[in-house]
């Protein structure tokens, strides 16, 4: 983790409302120290027609779930506390994809991407626990793929990580990276936490 040198970073406490290892890594790369709290919500209960509306609604629901907990210890008089919640889906041919429900579904997802393209739609929501101020935005990235060999897909399925990510899509994985033709947007957004957007929302929330 980078040294916490920025005056802004020194006067704010961050709670990351996510269990995602990728999001933890990105936030640490941004130079923030943070506490992790996860929101155990039933995501299937929240449905929206548009992927942008869905990821925003899920980020809101995660924030509300965390705020129901006794988190007073984190709210110190001297330091504002900002809660970051996020969500992400993959969109393929206009259809929203969340985490695969089985190996078979994950395999089909990956076969669909081969020689084709998909998009990720992700949300970031920042809540100031002192003032109640809350602001969120969504971000969309288009990803184009070369043909992905069946043996690569099988290796990814065996390994299992693709079962835990939206749409079974994990472009930074060393097995899949050589088959990514083009990313229109930022890789950190595909990984679940767009750095520039997150930084902007954190500053606005103060």
C-alpha cells in the first residue's frame, strides 16, 4: 500500500463495502487505507430494466444494509468517514449477466465472448456517514475479444475464479489477457472500481 501522504487521505476514514479482492487492490493502489465491511444482501431481489439503473440500485441497497449495522466506532469526531459501495454487471447482446450460477453457465458465457464483445457496467456510490451526503455514478466499458480456445476456457472453469465474477468476465487474468483485443475504457473499471470516478466521488462527498 502506498504511503498515506495526501492531506485529503490523512483526514478521512474509508469503509469499503465490498469483499472483492480486485476492489481492495485498486483502492490500496490509490493510496487509501480502509476498513472492509460487506453487505450481505439478496441481489436477486432487486431488478431493473436498464443495467445502469440496476447497478446503482444495488450499490444503494448495499450502502443501506451496511448502515443498519453498529458502525459508530468508525465515526470519529475528528475524521469524516466515507462508505464506498459498488456493483457491476456484464452486458452481452443487450442482456444483463451477473455471476454465473454454474460451471455450465460460465462456460457458455466465455464461449459467447470468443471472437465477439461484451460490456461491463459498474457503479460507485460514496456515502458520507457524518453528513448523510450520498452521490453515485455508473461507468461503462466495452471489451472486444479474439477467438478464445476451448482449452483456455476449460482451464478457467477448472480454476473457478470466473464463477465468482459478473458475467464470468475477468480480463486481467493471465489466461484471458492474450485474447483481449481492445478495451474501450479503463481496466480498473472492468475490475470493479474505476479510479478516476472513485476519487472524484470521494472528494465531492467531503
